[in-house]
C-alpha cells in the first residue's frame, strides 16, 4: 500500500475489462492469452441467478518449469501485488471463491501476506509439488479439488467448467500483479513502455552458461541479446539460446538480435512463453543438452495417455542414441516420425511442447546431427548436468 496506494474502489467489471483490453496485457504463464478475454469469458459463462454456480478465481504460482524463477521471485518480493490482482479479478466477475496456488518454498511467505490483510480472508492458499506439470491449468484445478497435481485426461474449458464445474478464471501470478497495476494507473500508463505488440514490462529468467538464474523486469520487445546483457550475461561464446523454457525452441547465436516477440520468434518455432532464456555455450553440445531435456520431460509426463506413456519415452530414447554417437542414419527421421505421432494427440500440451523442443534441436543443431552420425561431435562438452537444476 505504501508503494502503490490502496486498491481502487470504483472499478467495476466493465471498466476493468476495458482497461485490460486497452492495455494489451497478455497472460504471463506461457500461452500469452489476452488477460481481458479470459475475464470476459468467465463473466459471460456465469449464471447470475445461481449462487451455487458462482465463479472461482485462481492465482497460479506453481511454476513447474525448472528454468523459471520469476513467479517465486514475485511471490517473495511482492505477494501483496498478486493478492491485489486476485481480489480485483474476483470481484469483477463476482467470484465466490479465491484460491492461490504455490510450492512449499513460497508457502510461508504467501500465507503470511494473506493473513496480514483483512480484505483477503476469503483467499485459500494451496501447496502443490515442484513438478513440471504442476502448473498446467487443469492440474492446478485438480489439486485444489483434492486430486493429484496432474492434468485432466480430457480437454476442458475452465471459463465455463472449471473447479467443481463452475466458471473459473485462472491467471498466472505475474498476470494478476500486472492487472493490479493497470487497475490503479490505467492502460495508457502500462503502454508507455514496450512496443505495440508487446506493451508494458515483463519478468524474465535468464540462466545457463556461466550465469546463475537471474530474474529481471524488462521492457517488452527487447532483443534476446539485450535481455542476456540486462541479466548480467554476455553473448560472447554463446552457441544458442533456448527461448520459452523446456517447451520452447532453440534460437541460434546468429539470430540473437531477434526481439522477444511472437512475430520475430515465429520463424524459429518459438514464442516468448513465460519469459525464460537458457544460454548454451558454444563448447556445449546442443544435441546432448536437448537429449537430457527430452529425457527429463519424458520422466515428468503424467502417463495418462498414449503419447505421454509411450511416445515421449521412445522419442527421448531415440534422440539419446543420436546424441551419444550412434551412426544409424535412420535416427533423425525416426525422431521426426515419433514427434509427428505425439503432436496433437495428448490429453494436455505436454507431448506437443516436448516434440517442439526436440524438432527445434534437430533443426538448429543440424551440423551437430551430421557430426554425430559421422562418429564425432562439434563440441567438446559432456552430457548436460543442468536439466533439473
């Protein structure tokens, strides 16, 4: 309150939706869905005649991606800003329940912040495990309902049928923090920084190479090279950058002037995602790094559908054979075949994201693929040891 002032009391549903739409704020959890549209969809789906079916609002701070630290940093440094956004969004849609999900490490600080506020007594704080799929939307809803932190085995639209079958608004904690700021200062204030397509600021996590995980608040639309430098790193000696985390795509070092925007990253199959950059030194083998990540993702799968239970382990196995120096020329084609089999067939996005990472590796590290098939390696590194760090 001392920093940003009290919550606005005259901000109704329509005005909050209008301000969010004018601001251009996109979800910060990875999918970049317009924040206003989620809120409007829940508001449209609710039945004003039924208190039993009143909407639910959820702040998602699970952050299952191992290379992201932005949500943990935000919940440690500014939990009240997240709580502000949660309360504002919930009030706008007439929510009957307020939930905040985080991991054990952040739970004490978040619970203490909630307890400090008389206006937050309705918020329930939930602990979820630190696992890759814990932050997936349906896994969060399932955990709040008392189930395992695993995605549901069928697609569902949370805005119409989420927790207990009620309309549910689920936002990443950074999205809610930005919502609280926009509610206070307006869309024009938010757009004073950034670009037309990437307005405002966002949190990014940069790690890898010789750089420890570092979180920075940056202006939208900055280049990858500028983001690396802002985090205290250097582009000298880089071979590639993984953009978007383990469900992201590799960007070759020759293209680090690309901006962190959907438009400029699209040619590489990447998106800004949750603002994650993983640096790969040129002396590390990108194929081996990608194989280690693919194995991790296969182990983290829910095993609730064929692509997760069978496809991902097999794809990771074939990629590992290639990374370890097998000279079987059929391996790259087999990896691509398996990726095509799992894409679009999973119960959640996990098979698609894993396939994207693997296919990106085959493209960006094509020279490494050729070298491995010839019995050599362009890099002098060893197998990755940073996958779950």
